[in-house]
């Protein structure tokens, strides 16, 4: 079953806008490189000539838009839309990844998975069905050749995957799902006994057991369906089979974390908020506030 799903997913790599990207990545030179992890994913090259620098730059530009990052390849800095180091630094004190099997759902280009390497997990598996993100991951991984497994599959394939995990990261995914409780059940069933989920989702700031259901869009996202209060989310998690729900942090998204850069060429946070009140979205809803939770399976 999972092999047929993989084969179907691989067809996305044959799209006419993706094939040239794969060719560019395949043509990249083999270079001696080392990985340095700080706020960016930094690749240090032993030596790099001007032709190689140009080739790397052209490939990186072809792979736009870069949503997660930043990345540094030699003296090239990819300043992504999201400064993902802010979220990673917020979560790091709550993590124990050593010798654990880790999954990252909606892993994008792998920024967080690369960061996880410094925590010495047993294995890291990323799930994301988007071909461009896979190409960005392959571009970075071409130089550092990590053991990270990248599956072009979605959360709906997780139960069929045939492997259970000690910890699952599910960040920025739940509000895109039309059935969030089913999604949470899938996460719970994909954990080993006593396993944990690190969940990051938009939340509604209220004490009530309520969820915002945007009519047409939220912050210009037409695929945002349910934005729960922390209390409502706790109820969803209990229904899904989690024994404990720990609220780690609540943080409003600011423009130092999400902003326009030359590496995206699209709209960003400033375009999604009301020009009259930055605490409201363009539609008049509460501006994006994220809750970070640790869920433990029964």
C-alpha cells in the first residue's frame, strides 16, 4: 500500500515546472562541506570557485519561494519568508529527541529536521506532498548528505506508513485540515506508547470552548478551516486519545518572524493584516496568534 502511494506521489516530480529544478540539482557539483547549526542551517565549503558559486546561486533562485529558513551556503544567505529560528528557539527547551524516532508532518524544505540533527535522534522522517519543498530539501541535502528520510506523503498517509514514532512534530498543519479531530486521532495512532506530539497551531484567544470558522478566508488563507481556543483544542485532543495536553507557549506572529524578502516574491504578513489595526486580519478576524502544545498519548 505505502509503495503504491509513494509511486503516485513521485509523479509530482514529473511536472513541467519541477523537472528543470531536478535537473539543476542533479548538475550541482560535489563539494566537500560541513554542516553548522545556529539560527541558520549553514553549509561551510572547504573551497568554492566563482563558477560553483554562480551555479549554487542560480539553483537557489530557481527554487523560490523559500518559506522556511534561513539557510547559508558559503557566503550565500537565503533569507526565507519565515525566520524559523524564532519558533525553533522557543521549542528547544521542551524537547528531548535523543535516540528517538521523529516525524515532521508538513516538513516543508526540512529546516526543522536539519536543526533536529544536533539533538542526536535515532531517525528523522519528514512528510510533505509538495514537490517544490522536496526539491529545496534535495538542494540543501545534496551538499551535506544527511540520513533524513523525506516522504512526499501527507498526514492522511501516516497510519498506512508502517512505522510508529516517539515524537511527531505537527506545526502549521491542523488549521488547514477540514476534520481536525480525525487529524489528531491519526497523530495519536501513529505514536508509540507514551509518545508525544509537538503541535503548533493558530489559536483563538478566549477562555470559551470555541473555534473560529472563517467564512471565506483567514489572513488571505482560503484553506484555514478551524482555529480553536486552547480550551477547545484540549477537548479535541482528549477526544482523539491523548492523555495530557500541555500548553507550552502562546505567541502573536510579528513581522520579525514572517515578512517579505527577496527570496519569496509574494505577499507576506503585512499584506494579511488590516492596514488600520495590526491586531486584526484583513478580513477583520483576530490577527494570527499561535499556540504551542505538547500532547502525550495514553
